């Protein structure tokens, strides 16, 4: 299968590229994104066939339908990484919380957040392409907390790939910071920056666009790539768990085959939601995809009013920081799917130039056939964490909690909901401890202990060990010095 481009193509780029090419340079003509030329149709036959398959069997068959230019043996190696999740036989447990609400837990991987679902296999795939081409790649990552640890973990000691990961010093949780700075491998460089996440993100964008930086890398026989969430190499692995979660509901007798469900997704850059949308297009019975946001509620407004409006808007810090985002990049792929190339280009140019676009009322109707949305603020989120823990003995993190508001406001109770849990309680423990016990300003380690006591849960070993592990990555610099620091590392 070939990949085409959301904003059409200019003379500098081929009209269509392979999967490998779309992975290595994910930015398409006019700043657009790559999308599959067509989505494979799976339908009910596929679902029936995989009713009793393992996660890996399901994944392998789904990926094979895309006919990508990656060897079967590489795909196998990539999917084998799900064996390192808590339960190798079921890497994504789906838990019934109450009569019509199920939670699909996407956080059972090595860094305890959902980024592992895609980044774990992606690391193997990217490294194998680099080896095949006999090229060396520098992966740049800027993180507010979850992508960094997941990217470092997946590329650690992989051939032909180095990673430079920038984070705002003081802008992540203790657990997230420790997950990064305790990573000790020759091909990894972690750089703390005096500043906020936007400083790290802007530095990354500047370097990705800099010709002089690329030349300096070329002298070191290295090419530049990024592992951000617009990369289709990540998206493709995010279709699988939506299908898996649906089949789990059938297996648990929560639904009968063919019954439609809501997919309720805590959203930031829209990769997770897009995976669900593609699964639906490929034949999964879905009633609607419900987009949950925090106070940074641009997506709620888009889906309710048809306006993407970030004029005079600044990101606000919330208790669900992985969703603190204004430009939600993967929305573009939905626009393309619904409205085509010309209109997508127009809308995205409006957004880039005026920080604003507006859909026509017909377009909005079309968008709303697939999506609904609501947002949940931090206090509401904490209330849901406490209520659901006390009422149903289910502990959720602040990102997952945003789904509970839209579950109440956007769903018909007759239709079952699969809500996605994107982080383990251990990653955002101070907020959860505050929700459960009222304690304030706890350090991560204290909050972990108190949740562990209140909820009767053990702190996972990989989290506990972080606090006594040696700090391997000690660089903390001014943002002006990032480029020279990275070149020094290479
Ligand atoms: C990245 C992330 C999200 C947002 O996912 P998108 O695919 O970017 O919408 C939500 N929750 C957590 C914990 C995350 O790490």
C-alpha cells in the first residue's frame, strides 16, 4: 500500500510514498501529513475470525492487510515487545466498571502510559528500516512527560538510531523525570532545559527545519527524524487496540457481535482517537467516537461549534498535562478523510496563518456524525476519581477521568462505552492522592505511598526502583545551547 498526502503534493515530493518513506520523513507537501491511499476493509468476517485470537495474532493479521513494506520477521519482533507488558497473554486488559462502562487499559507497558502501545513496536520498525538502508538517524523528541520516557525506552541500544530528548526541567512529574534521567545507554541523550514545554517544543521545531543543523548532521553521517505522534508508523499500531477492546467486550458477553459501542478517548494530539476512527472505517461497529478534553478544550469547541479557534489562546497547565495542547495535529487526517485535499489544505492554512478556521454547517454535521465531545476540568476530574474509586473500586488517573464527564453528557446509556485509560495511577500520583485523601503538594514518592495504602495497591517495582537508581543523564542547559549540546553528543 502507498501513502498519499493530506494537502496534495508539490513538485518537490513524490505523489505517493511507501510506508517506510512516510515513517522516515513524516512531513508531506505543504506541511501536510501522509495517509493510507485506502483503508483495508476488515468487516465482521475479520472480527469473527479473531474472536479468540491473542493480541499479537490480531495485530499481525490487521497489519498484513495494510501491505506495508516491512518484513514479516520485523513485524514479529516488533509485536513481541507486547510480551514485556504486565500480562504477556493480554497486554491490554479491558475492565468492566459498571453496567455499560468498560475501561480499556493502555498503560501496562514499560513506562506506564499509553505511548508504549505504539512507540514500543515503532522503535523496532524504525531501527530496521535504518539498518536496511544502512543509514544513521537522530530522533529528536520534546516531551512534557510521557513521550520522552517511551521514546527513550524503545530506542535504547537499537542499531542505527540515536535519540536526543528535551524536557522542561521542573515541568514534569518526578516519576517522568526519573524515567528519563536514569536511562543509561550510549545512543541516548536527555537534555533538561531551563524553561517550559513550549521552549522544548519550539527548539525541536527549529532544529527540524534548520538547514545548517542538517548539514552539521550530514558531516557526522546522520539524518534527522522525529518520533512525534503524527508519524503514521505510530498511528498504525493504535488501530489494533480499538479492535481488541471491542472483541474483549464480546468475549466478556458485554455486547453481541455487531453491536455498536462508543469509543471514549482522552485526547491531546488526536492519535488515539484517530486510531479508533480508522478502526471504525475498517469495519468496527462504532456508534460514535467521544473526544474528552481538559480545560484546553479546543477540540470540544471544534466538534460542537465547527470552529477551531486558538486566537488569543494560551495553553493552560492542568492536572492532565499530556493533553495540554492547542494544535491537535492528527485532526488534519480526519478533515482529509471527510472533506478531501483542497479543503484540508485551505483549513490548515487558515489555522497556520490566522489561528482559526470555521467549518460550514454541512461540514459540521458530517463531523458530528462521527464525533461528539466534552471537556472536564481538574476539580471535576478529581471528583470522578474519588467517586469511581469509592463506588466501584476502580482507580483511574486524571487523563482517564476526563472521559467520565463526556460519558455522562454525550452518551446514550443504552449503548455501551469503551473508555480508554492512558496512564497508570503511578504516573500522576500527587493529583490522585489529592483526589482521594485531600493531601496537598505531596512529592511523588509520598503520594505513591499514600495511594498504595488507601487503595491497597502495590507500587510496581519499576516505579519504586526509579527513586534509588543512579542519575545517568545530568545535562540541564539554557535553550540557546541545545544545538551545540546535541552535536557534542553525536
Ligand atoms: C499522549 C497522552 C494522551 C493524548 O493522546 P493523543 O493520542 O495525543 O490524543 C492522553 N493521556 C496520556 C496519559 C498521554 O500520555
